[in-house]
C-alpha cells in the first residue's frame, strides 16, 4: 500500500515537472499589429491630400518606409523654422482609421528631417522627437504627387532606396543593447524561479515519500 502511494506521489512529481517545463517553454505570444492600408500626405502646397493605398505596391512601401522607422528618443535637436522648408504631414491609416502621423521636411537645410509628435491618433504617447530623414524623401514624396524639384541623384535601387543621412544600423546602439540585456535578465530570472520552484516541489515530495515508506 505504501509503495503504491509512493508511486503515485512520484508520478505526481513527474507531472508537475513536465508542466513546469512546458510552461517555461511556452513564451507569451503577442499578436502582430494590423498592417497599414493607406497613407495620406498633406501639405501647404497641396490643394487636397495625396492618398496612397497598399495596393500601389512599391510606391506605398516607399512612402511608408519614410516614417515606419521613426521610433526611439530621436537623433537631433529641434531645427529653426527657417531651416526646415516646406512641411508635409504623413498620416498612416489602418482600415481608414488614422493610427500614426509624422511631419516630413524634404528640403530642410543640411538634409531631410522628420518629426514625430508625442501625441498620436491611436492614443499612444511618447515624446516629441526629431530625426534625420532618408535622402530619398524628396523623390519619394514627388513620386506620390508632391510638387517638389526633381532629385534623381538621391535614388539608388528604385523608389524608396538610398540611404539615410545616418545609417540605420548605427542608430541608438546603446539603447538596443540595454534592451537586449534587460530582456535576457528577465528571462533568466523567470527560468531560475521556475527551476527553483520545481526543485523544491520534488524535494518536498521525496521527503514525504521517504517518511511514508519507513
């Protein structure tokens, strides 16, 4: 009878261990945000907003690519109004609902600039941030219909090609590295807690089995 009870306890311990391992391996899955379907462009020199839909293919990807990377604290301080030139408001929509908006300055002194307002149409908030824009900004907006002077020298590899004033892989490396170490530390702490909990549970069951089999 005691041996049967001991076997049951051992089986329960093994089951708990298996459930712990499965729970550890099953990382939380976050649903991907819905993909943008439309981008609109507004400007003082435009009589009505320009509308670029996702089915436009390369043009849509090129316009969206001018703003999709504008995350983080920004790269530069606020320039003066005299340095900026014409402004274009780019609004990103998902199923006709505005989600994000940005201000682009393709003819800014020293190279294109981009501004991300702190308050966004989807209700999210961060901080106002200025960025060096892509060198292809002017030609991309011109291809979408903005009345900008031609700058074919800024294009390489078609619309949306070219490089930023500052390469993307050099932006905020310290922030990215710190985020990686923070996530790694959290994962290690979680793994350690699960292992300790399982070990203590097995030890307690083993002690109980030992007492009952004496």
